[in-house]
C-alpha cells in the first residue's frame, strides 16, 4: 500500500516538473473582446421560454399525429365497410373474383369455408323439412290416431296430449 | 451542492446585465478552463480558439447562467460541449491527431527538459480523456477531488477512481523516465 503511494508520489513529482501554460494577456484581450461583442448582440432566450416553447411544439406535434391517425383510421374503416358490403352480396363462387389487395388468400379461404358451412346447414335444414312434411303427410293419410312407428322406438313428432288430458 | 460564494459577484453582474461580468468570469475561470481545454484537446492553439468560443457561448447564454443552480458546473459543461464539438470537427478535417505546439512546458528550458515535457505529453495523451482531465486539474491546477467532482459534476469517488486508474497507467509508462 505504502509502496504504491510512494510510486504515486514519484509519478506526481515527475508530472509536476512540467507545467501548463497560463492564458496570455493577448489571449485575454482577444477572448474578452469577442465576448463583449457578443454581449452587444444580445442574449439567447430567457430560460422559462425554452421549456414553454418545447411544450407548445410538442402539443402541436401530438395534435397533428392524433388527427392524422384519426383520418387514416376513418379512411380505412370506410374502405373496409364498402368492400364488406359488396362482398356480402356475392355468391361463394364469386369470392375468387374479390381483389387480392382487399382480402388475402387466407381470409378468402376462411370466408369461402364459412359460406360453404352455411350452405351445408341450409341443405340439412331443407332435408329435415322435407322429411317432416313426408311424415305429416303419411300421418294424415293413415289417420291421426295411428302415427307411423319411429325408428328405435322414438317418435320424431312432439307428443300429442289425449282429449281427456286436454280438457282435465 | 451549494452555490459557490466566489460566483456571487458574477451572478450580481449577470443579474444587472452588466458587461463587466465578462472580466469577472475571466478572472475566476479562464486559467482553469484553459487547462481543462488543453487536457481535452491536447493542443494549445486549439484550446485558445475553443476558450474564445466558450466565452462567446457563456455571454450568449448569460440569462441561463444567471439562473443556474451551480454556475461553475454550468461553465464547465459549456466548455466540455464546445471542446467535444471542436474535436469532432477537427477529426473530420485532419485525418491524424493534433500535431501543433506543445501544451506542456518545463521551467528550465534545457534540451533534456524539453524531452521530458514531450514524454509527459505523450503519456498523458495516451490516457482516456476523462482520466486526463482529472490528472491535469489535480496536478497542474492543484484542485482537490472535491473541487474536481464539483466542476465535472460527478461524484468524488468517481474522480478518485479515475485518478487512481490514471496513476496506475502512468506508473507503468513512466517507469523508465527520470526527472
């Protein structure tokens, strides 16, 4: 520890053998002359104006950004709504004709699959309706009291209450 | 840290918007600032140019300066910024580092002493800038760690460790040099 201190003292003494030059009188005249000239030209803004100006600029920039973002959102929503309305009235087959830039391939496939699902559901409903119509027709032909036997012993019709139960 | 009482006449002149503040600032800061700038730029000529820029900047920002919590730290911050800007410009202009007049001198002007001054300049130039600033202010301006910490706006421990690292390097580099 003391050895290091001795070494440091030695280095300090060595450094102190040299000296830094002081500013000359000529330099003083030059520098203070330039400074006085700058003094005559006036000072920069007072401190409180600087943050105030920064706040004002920030507020204007923020308002501009928000209004631009709103405008962009409005434009995209309107464009999306018109496209959606147009596409809703098309058949599934026509989805292929939807412009590529509006719907990507994945979205288009999803939409097509959705329409196909709706179509299949409608077909099933229509089949069920025809089946029910057939059952009712058969029931009418055979007489109401003797309905056809349902498969697996379960009726596909709602149970009809008997006349005595209806008036009790 | 508190306001330094030596800055009170400067503050008063700045508050009156009195150009005499320039002289007061010169008397209080010019010597230390010149040393600091020489340590940063390693060239006396460049340090003189930047000192002028610093004073012009101080005058232009005199209203900020009058309201500054610590006037000395503010002045050194201006000096540091101006010197950094100047060094960047200098680096773009010149491909190599400054090769101007020497910024260290030895009292007895013999050839051996001139050689010593050159060696000291070389080893100090090898130090990182922050360590060189501390060494120059401590050795050549006889500032305490506390004063340096105040001027450079860093902690006293930081100043001490920068000095210690610098001394370790200088010890190795100056091992064979005899005064």
